[in-house]
């Protein structure tokens, strides 16, 4: 699911002198492994923002019920 507005927010906060810098503290590919680990119950570092997982919340709940 596409999160409209994320690109605009990142450009507002991470664009300097014409360069778009990584959002290490939030939307960064480096945070994906830590997010997966946290879903499995291990805390290993910075995770993606909670809003990234909202579209998948229903899937996780239905999988737990089965």
C-alpha cells in the first residue's frame, strides 16, 4: 500500500543543497531487518515507523487466530 505524503515529508526534512539524504531514523532500508526481527520478538535496533506496518496489522491478527 502506497503511503501518500511520505515522499513529501522526507523531501521537507532530508533535502539539503539539492541532495536527498537517507532518513536513517525512520524510512530507511537499513531498518528493514530490525523491523522483521522485532516482529519475531527480538529487539536488534532501529525499526521502521509503526505507520509502515498498519496495512499489515489485519493480516497479522488473522494469522494469529488460525
